[in-house]
């Protein structure tokens, strides 16, 4: 991300509301965003659309720091949005800046 870009941080809810290895879909002016919580209590956000078949990643299975698309099982890194495993290099879903403050989730919008 360009260091000169100013982000507008939007509060999208309590961090505890997302279950371990679960997700929450957030509708924004930029489109749907999937916010994930890993078993290690890490949070990530990506655009909620698989680049292959358009599947809702928020309905996929979280495994480690990856999400498997519910339509065809392609896996994506929650850290980079890149396809991983056998599908590496075949596509990506954009990541969204995320921070936790006072146990609330904030997404960085441009």
C-alpha cells in the first residue's frame, strides 16, 4: 500500500463476535469484505469474492492462516490474499487493512 494514502478507519464490530476459525461479512461502499478470526486469535480481512468463481469467501473454511473457497476449495492466504498450494499463482483476492483497538475491529477504507 502507498505510504501516502490516508485511510478512513471504520468500526465494524466487536472482535469477540467473530468465532475462532470463523468469519463475518461486512458490506461496504467498496463491496463485501470478509473478516476472519483464526484459531490463534489473529484477525484478517479480504474482499469477500473468490477470483476464480466468485464464491463468498466468508462462507469458506478457515484453516491456519488460509481460507478455502466454499465453491471449489481453492485456498487463499489470509495474510496476502494469494492462492496457495496447488493453485498458487492462479489468482488472489485483495486484502483489506484491519486493526483491533479497545476490542473493536476497524477496517481501513481509502
